[in-house]
C-alpha cells in the first residue's frame, strides 16, 4: 500500500501508551507495512469509548489509521490478540517492556516494510505468554533483532584476524561487533571473556529457528547470565545508552 494514502488499515502491536490531553491516548505502534509510528486514539480514556479496552499496552489490534498533518489518528481499533499473560505476570510483563523498548530504540518513525521485525516481535510476545524459559525467548529475540537491523554479531570467526574460532573460551568485543580469539586479544581493547558454552548457545540461536532453540536441553545455570551480560553490553554499546527497562527486570527478579 502506498504511504501517500491518507487512510490505511493495518495490524498493529502497541509498544507504548501515554495519556494525551484530557481523554486521548498517544500510542506508539509497530505495523508490518508502515513501520513504527505514533498515533492518537481519541477519546480512548472515556469509559464509553469504542476504543476503550482495544488499545491496551503490549496487545495486537486491527487499526484504521488516518494520516494527520502533525500526527496520525487511530480512528478505529479492534483488539485481535490481548497477550493477557503479559499484564497478569509481572516477570513476563517486564520482559515485554524490554522487547518493546528495543524495537522502539532500533527503529525510526517512518521506517517502511518491517514485516520481519513485526513477525519477530509478535512471536516473542506470544512466547512470553506460553513458554517457561522466558530468558531463552528474550535471547532469541535480541540476536535475531540484531540481524534484522544490521548489527549481526560475528560469532564464527575472530573479528580481528578473520580466522575460524577454535573450540575454546574466547573474548567478545562490543566495538568490533563479535568474537575475538585469545591470540588476538592484545590487538584490541574493551573485550570481555566469553566461555565456549555461552558462545555455543549464541551461535545455535543465531543459526536456528525458535523450535530448534526451544528444544535445547541441559543449558548450564551459569550460561544464561553470561549470555545476557554479553547481549546487554553489546546492545548498550550500539545504542550508546542504558535501557530503562533493564532496571525494572532486575527489580522483578528480586521480588
């Protein structure tokens, strides 16, 4: 559909929702064909509004969007997937908040044809509702998100020497975007250690579909926090900022 059309209908994932004016809500949505944009749901905070309940955070809705001079208007909205568990379970909701923040930070308003990212985000919201190992679902999202947005980490060869990685503990360089072998460690700065177990998991996630990843068994207890540390460090380096949702996840874990 041409972006010049004044009105368009689209499925939309609601990433952010803020009060706007006296009765409206300002939504940040992700559409598979129209990318990320802000849209006002007029009157959505009124109890009698037909939009009330259809523009909840971390849900999917079928929306009719009208382009405005300064901001778009969501003239119709009908929820198609409530992802209820994301609002009923604090931990799942904290991870959904993190996923939404990543999508928001790695995309720009007006980006077009984000079908792959939309599908990945939709599937991850569903996995956070259905799966027991939420950390694995989040790591899968992070690694495949980086593929989509052009920051795929190099995990099979040394980013300094371009030699194939040997089966031994390595280092990871945020600045160079991948694994550094022990023999090239002195040639760069700012690296952190990465065990072979953690690297194996990251490589398996990167090359596999989710069903294959979910079928993994026997992941060591130490591997999840190690991979998380690497991914958060790399993402933080790329964005040049600390994500607000990380502290919320850590607080939830302590409850």
